[in-house]
C-alpha cells in the first residue's frame, strides 16, 4: 500500500475534526495512529462509516435512527403506548433505555430550540410531535430534554403546547446525584432538588 500523501493525511485529520470534542491535536493523533498502527482497523472504520451513512435513516414514527421504516422500539407490542418520552437525540434515548426503567415510546426531536442559531419549532419536528401526541392513544408526555437553557426552553414550549390540548405533561426530576456530597454539588442542582423533593 502506497504511503499516504500529505493531502490525504490532512483530509483525514479534517474529517476527524467533525467529531464532538475533537480538536486539531486529537484529530492529528488519531490520524497518525490509524496510519501507523491500525491500517486494517482504519479500513474497517471507513467501511462501517460508509455502510451506516448509506443505511441509517429516521424512524417514520419516532424520528430516531433505524435501518428500517419503523424502528424496533415503535414496533414492540410490549411497549406502553400511552406514555411518550420526548428526548433531544438518539443518544439521550439510548441512555434512558439503558436504565430499563421506561417501557413507553419515544419521540426524538433531533435537536433543541435555539433562536440564536435559527432553530425554531418546525426545525425540530414540533408538527410531527403534536400529531403523535394527539393520536388518542398517548396519555402522558414525559419531557426528557437536557437541563440546559435551550433544553429548558424547548421543554417549556412543548409543555405549553400540549397542555392546551389537554395532555398530561411531566418533566424529568432534577436532583442530587447518588453518592455525591452536598458541599460539592452546584447550587442550582441543590435548589432544584429542594423544589422537586418528595
């Protein structure tokens, strides 16, 4: 196999920089490692990326990633169809699934409201969410957006929109992480834990 040209190596470094949290140094380190020690793994990675980019699409019902028209969660007859959990990303959905504590269905926004970035309700699928929530089957909508300023704003707008239509809307509780000591927990978390106490 011929030695990669500087252009090819630079292109690889730039491609790796699109990953979250990867700067020029990390991307360079990964590129040099792949070319020096992991040629076979680099080819395997390239094939996997190409296959995923060609095959993975959005579920027609919940908008998560899937290789079929409707994802396996939406087609699972054992799921509680009266509960719909709204999350920002497929990664958030995956995190909730790993807890094994939720057996309802999901709707993945694929983002959050961010007026400064020009992202409004139509950009993250509000019309489709509204259609899903008002199908006569959904009784409770659980808002599981992140506890960032944009995530809170997104949850608030969705809650107001759905409450007007008579739906029961709940929000993930915030609290002190298990095993933590209060003196090291940020004040906002402590304040929310007090408000959300039970």
